[in-house]
C-alpha cells in the first residue's frame, strides 16, 4: 500500500478528477454498461461538469482527492446528505469514489473511503449509504471489506438507454 494524502478538492483538480472518473468508468464498468456509452465519455465535458458541481455544491457536499507522494491526484470521492426521493434524511451518502485504473489496489480508494466515513461520522450522521452496480463484484468486495453491507434495496440505473440494476449498501457510523 502506497502512502497517499487526502485533501479537499479544488477547481484546479477538476481536469484530473474528470480523467480519473472517465477512465474509472471505462475500466470498472466494461461489460456492465453499454460499450457505446463508455466510448462516448468525454474528459473535457466531465471536467466542465466537475467545475459546475464544485462551484455550486449543495450544503454538506464534500469532494475529496487522494494525492500520491509526488503530489499527483490519483483518486476522488464525493459524499453528502442522503435523499430518499425528495426527503433529506439524517444519513449520509457516498455519491462517488474513483481511483485512476493504474492506481487501483495501492490504497488510495481505502484512504478516500476511510476519510469519507470519518467525516460523515464527525458530522453526526448515523449511517452512510451508497449505490453500486449489482454486477460490479470488485466494488462490492471493496465496500464489504470496509464494513458496508447490502441492505436489500435495489433500483435500476439508466445508462445509455439500458437499465442496469444497482444495490444499496449501508454502514453504521461510529458516534
């Protein structure tokens, strides 16, 4: 496991985070979502969305990045309040976590997830929830090793005109 530093994301990180997110999708979701969708992902368009999300972030939304010892951003995570339909709950949600495919397995994902869990607990949330593609076995094992468990909730996620099932995971947070 390599040493990484976790810090809050800045606007200067948006291009690199977009690259990590797009390459992460193209790597992790190959065979799980339509290939035409993955092929059509644009780093430039995603970077523009990241800038918009970061500058207009809703209350309680936190974007984190993982830097390697050389200062290169190798991972990104985002968490915030959990919404059940239109209702905000007292739970937190891990909206996204991605590590550059060349850095997977070196500890950045674990460090990002641990920091997200710690921050959600410190903010007083009782649980942290997340949604993961049902067939994404690698991600599900990652979350299970970190103390998350499928809670029985499932819903379809539309990607490129195809419905892909997702399952919800939950973890009680320390008080």
